[in-house]
C-alpha cells in the first residue's frame, strides 16, 4: 500500500464565495450542491437538520426530522434528491453500531444501522456512488484510513454488516490549517463524488485529494493516484462538495467562508492525460506518490503531536457534544 501526498497540482487557490453567518450552522461539517442551492449539516446534533442555502450562504429553509442521531459527520445527495447523513462519528470508538439516515426533501427519515467487521471506528467521510452504494472512510491519526461499504443491501433499521474494501495511508503535508498543526493533514474529514460520478474526493483538514473514476467505481477510484489540491488556512475544514460544473467547494466549522476551486474536476482528466494514474495492488486503495511534502510513516515528533493533539481535540469535541 502506498501513501498519499505528492506535489500539489497547479490549481487556482480556493476563492471565498460567501460566508455562513447563521449561528445555527456553527459546526458546518457536510455540504452538497444541486447547482442552484447548497445543502449543509452540522457536526453532531440532537435532531436531523439539513440547511438549505442560497448561493449567498443565507439559510433559506431547514429540512427537519425528529430522529435523534448520535454524531452526524457528513452529507451526500443521491440522484433522486434523497439526502444521506453519515451518523458515523465515534471519537471514543465505543459504538456497537453506526448509522446512515436517508432523508427525503420533505423530511421523511429512514434509519439504517451498520456494523463494522473489525470493531468500532471513527468515520467522517461518506461517498455515494452512481448506483447509490455508500462508502465510509475512517479517520485514523495513527495509521491507515479504512474504506467500508455495506456487504449486502441496506435494511431498516438493521443492522447491516459492512465489509472492508481497501485503505488509504495519507502522508503529512505542509499545507497550513487544521485544529492542531502537524497532524490535521493526515486525517480524513469529508468526502464527495462529482455529479457525473467520475471524480471521487476525500479531504483532510488541509488538503483535498481528487481520484479519477472513469468507470464510476468508487473502490477502484481509490486505488488510483489522485490530484492533491491544497485547502489552506481553514480552521477546522470538514466539508467538501462538487457543484455540477466540477467546481470543488470546501468549508470549515466555525468562522470562515465557503470557498471554491473552479474547474477542479477537470484537473483529474488533465492528470490522467499526463500519465498520472497508477493502480494499487492487493485490493487496498492506494493513490501513491513519493512527491515533496509527504512521509511514509509518522516520525517520533509528529507522533507525539498527533497523540497529544488528538486527545485534546477529541476531548474538546466530546465536551461540546455532551453540553
């Protein structure tokens, strides 16, 4: 298995589009777009809430459901307009089941409980492929991020078992940002799939990784070499999405704008034409590169930062959610 990092593609810098000032979205963690509106969710929460935003970031309305989730982390939208919420946060790694919540535009919620095959994980990235199959990517500061999908059709309320279909080891980069300097660049905090299904994106607190998916196969895409797009100076960047025209959108919890990288999806095609694709092996997702700014293993000093920073950050989040 190879690690991800490598030199950043010569994309334009993220441009601020507008700022979310509504206090109800102070923990913006997931974002999707239908081309005319954006849809956003908060991290955590005590009920299902999807905020419908205009292109000026103003909240136009809220799609609500009475279901009380444990820790919602990401958002996806299916081709039929159904929203999927990833209730998959688990900082203490103690949940026996996690869940996906499907939400209609009218607010009808259906619960699908899931179980990992190898014990609890914390996951903040949800990827929905063209057929509607969900993929979860875990958040792991001390090792590889696992990639999971349902092993059989989803059942409500379930649980439905997940199967591990690969992993990614993201290298550290020098892109500034994140809650704790030095380890935010290796943690997967969000995911998105382009409207045509041909580009798969994962993000950390500091960077986005865009994987080519010409066959619209998410698992296969995550075995290929990605294009890295820096998303610098986001306080706690967790949200990522594609506009239908291929613009990449990103946003952070707390203060900060929604930002756009125009033409980001096209960078993947450009990279492929330059011969940048390389498949992984053994069924493990890779997307390897040995470019500047990456490390194959976490060195001692960074390891100490990761452990200390992770404990502090996790404790802060836990206190916030229990309040």
